[in-house]
């Protein structure tokens, strides 16, 4: 009998996924089974089924191993809930046709490197919009951090006796604009 804990230990030692810089997306290629169950990894000669068909986690005591021979295909997945196209498992290397989403697997049930790369390119198209916006997120953080720092130094300048005219001149604005912007937060 294959022990689920042994499989989990083997899976945890592998790097099977890719993650976006913002941490919102983690993509991987999941092995798919005829009962619409799937697994993100395998170890000790079996896949560990940890999820229901809808993607929700099974309770740990319901996890179970599946032999690689039962893999019917693969699907790129994302932890955000996105599911990519289904890739059908074929019986021989000669039948593999990546352009038609048909892939061959060794007796271990994992996809060929070519299929894995193609499936992950589908995931990369899924994350492209959030990746394009990532520099905006970073710049906005820097902007808000700079605003907080500016408020702090204005507060200190006021505590050290600077007038609103002095602060406005230093910030490149009028005395009135400086007063309107910071007087309620710095006193």
C-alpha cells in the first residue's frame, strides 16, 4: 500500500509550479483522471489526489494515491481558480501532437517537457494582464510610501518651527496649498 504522507513528502521536495511576482497566481500542470479528479504532483510512484473536481480541497484524511497509468491527460491550472485547456494523453511518442493538445507520457504519468512548456505558455497568457499591471502596482506603492514620508517630514518641519510658506516653497506649491494638504494631518 502506498502511503499518502510518503507521496506528500516527495511532492514537497519538487519545484513544480511558477508564481507571479505579486503572489496572486501560481501555475502548474495538473495530471487529470477519468473521474475528473486531478493532482498537481506525484511522488513514490503515485499521484496524490487532494482536490475535488470543482477544485476544492479534500480533507486530508480523504487524500488518496492514484497510479500513473490512470492519467488521461493534463491541464494547466492556477491557484486563482483558472483552468486551462485539456491536453489528452496519447499512447505513444509518435501520436504526440502539441499543436492539437495531444501529449505522450512515460510510465510515470508526467507530461513531456514540450507539453509542459506549451501548457505553461497558456498559463502565461492567463497572467499576462496582471503581469502588465505589476509595474503600476510597484509605482503606486512607491508613490504612497513617498507621500507618507513627505507627510512625516512636513510634520517634523512644523514641529521644528517651519511656516506653511516655508513648507509650500520647499514642496513647490503655495503656502495655501501646503496648508490645505497637510494642516489636518500634521496640525
